[in-house]
């Protein structure tokens, strides 16, 4: 059995439209990811798309029949397209070719996918993919503008090398990024407009120009939180030590190396933040006598490295005049509760997230416990992506509680009371009011 963890897409019905372009091969990977988070996907392909990838590929990956023909006698009804769109929570067209954008902008319904789009009652999202000149052409610009006016979000495109050998804007976003956009579309906007500042990853304290002191933090936990918060509508600034992860979409990304650089980048922005989350594994000490040149082995004995303490970023943010809502992290080998609570009190912060070093560092999954004035609140072991969503939901509840003074319990972290609208619900309201 495949274990699927809750995503904003879990249980949703998505129609994935695939149009003709070389990026159609990436739609197969995208389909896998959407199915992987527990959504039901019906694939509809244009005739041109079937020339790039066979319907069998999508049928195998989705586990459902693939629809290609407006006049398919097997569907049993000439109006099958209406049924498909009525059942859907959203239609995502990826890749969306220049021709398809033109046809949708013009209200055409001359094949199954365009008919389905015109007959829909659910949101439509498009991820364009085309040659850069086609993307830049005034006709395409007009079509994209028309779709924007019709409330159709355009995901990408990205810039870079194109299959035709040219370079520029027009590449389809990577499947991971499209999935993140789709999840964001369905995520309740619990942190709408909130300014969130955070740190992630390790720091690197130089010993000489090529060596340094660092740790095994991969940045995964912090980057997952940054993404979950952005999906929940926060304006996220992520100050990150050196990691091998791409910057999450829709996040202001500030790369730094040392603890001093991280401290400076955070303190510059702390006054404007409403929430601060310190996920980084910051080096407690730095090298006072960093060598200007590479240390040589043939010195008189091993090098003498003198360490001096680094500033405590989290404690300094919490000591600001009007501090943001501060959340710390504590990675411990043992005595999690005692050590984490001690750190929380010492740094004077309302919430600290405890995890064991052997579970939290480096990997994809984690087991975390939230510690506050009320005590310990363990969350189930899960992927860092899933835990990040739960933590973001909990922080939103804490902020609302502070704002309204109403009593809400930590036990509601994952079960949720009335939630703010998602983009999808906003979109539907918008459509209804027309
Ligand atoms: O990056 P991953 O591989 O996904 O791993 C995630 C993680 C294990 C690094 C993360 O979940 C975690 O636990 N981060 C905190 C690591 C830690 O133990 O930090 P600390 O005990 O040294 O510091 C406690 C808190 O103070 C942390 O919020 C830290 O960011 C902050 N701190 C510490 C020292 C310092 N000079 N400045 C700080 O802001």
C-alpha cells in the first residue's frame, strides 16, 4: 500500500489537459506527482499532444482512461466533456501551447480540451510552453492578458535553454514547481499578507580560504516551512546558509554563508517581520584567527584554532522592541523536552520545535514536538513537507488567538476549524458573482 500524506490536493479531482509541444513529456512526471499527493486525475489530450507522448503513458500513470476526442462514441454521450469538467475541482493545462492559449482566449470549442475548458464551472490554470519568439509575440501577449482578465492564473513560463536550441522565456515550469503552484491554489490563506522572516540550513565558519566548520543540516525542514508559509499566503523572506536546494517559488531568498552574515541579514529585516522562525543550525562559535592563506600541513604541529561565540540570532530577534512572533527549533540527542524548554525560556520565545538529531538532520522525514507554556505537543512522524504545513497552520492559529483573544487548542492543529478561503474558493466566488 502506498501511504499518501495530506496535501491541499488530496481527494481533489483534477483534469490535466496536455497540448502539443515537446514539454508534453514533462506532463507525465507532473501527473505522477499530482497522483502522488492523492488527487484523482483525468487526462485530456489534444490530437497534437498524442504525437509527442502516447495516451497509454498517461492512462498507466493516472489509472484512468485518457480522453482525446470530442466525438468519441465510447464515451456514450456527445456531452461527455461537460461531465468531465463538472466533476473537476480544477482544470490544469500543462503544457499549454501558444495555439491552445489563443483558442481559449478566443472562446473556441473545436476540440475536446477547449470545449471542456469553455464548459467548465471550476478554475482553469495554464502552464505555457513554447518557443521564446512565440511567447514574446504580441498576439500571445494579448491572449495571456485576456486570460488574466478572465481570472486564469498563468504558471510560468520559466526562462532558459529550449528544446529548439534557443534560449529565453517559454520553457514550461518544472513539474515540482507546477505542483507547488497547484497546491498553493488550494491551500487556505491562513497567513495572508503576513510578513514572515526565517532562517534555514547550516552556517559555514571559515578556518582558512578552503576549510571551515559546518554541520549536516540539509535545509529541507526550513525550505519546506518557507514553501508551506508562502502557499498559506505569507510574504516569506528566507535567509539561508549554504544548501543544495533550489529557492522555493514565491519566496524572497537571501543566501548567506557565516553566522555573522546570517545575523546581519536577519537583524536588517527583523523590525518589519510579524513572524520569525529560526530553523537554521547556526554555529555557536566562529574562528577568531581565520588564516588568510590555506593552512599548510608542514607547520609546527597542528593548527591552533581559537573559537569565539557567535551572536544568538533568535535571542536577538526576540529581544527587539516590538518582536515578531518567534519560533525556535532545537535539535537534541536526548532529553528533548528538558533541553528544548530550557532553550525556549532562555531565548524568551513562545514556541520551540524539538526534534532528535538522529531523526531531523538531513533526511526527508522528521518527528517533531511543539513546546510552549502549556507543555509538549507531539506531532506524528511525517515528511518535512507535511510537518511544515502543520506547523504553519499552528502558527496561524497562535497569531489569530493573539489577535482575537479567543481560546483555540493545539489539538486543532491538523483538524482545523473554519478556514480562510483558498484561491480556488475565491475564484469560484468571483465566477459566481458574474
Ligand atoms: O536542515 P535539515 O536537514 O532539514 O535539518 C533540520 C534541523 C534538524 C537543522 C532543524 O529541524 C533544527 O532542529 N534546527 C535547529 C538546530 C539546533 O539545534 O539549533 P540550536 O539548539 O543550536 O539553536 C536553537 C535555536 O536558536 C534554533 O532556532 C537556532 O536557529 C537558533 N540559534 C542558535 C544559535 C545562534 N547563534 N543563533 C540562533 O538563532
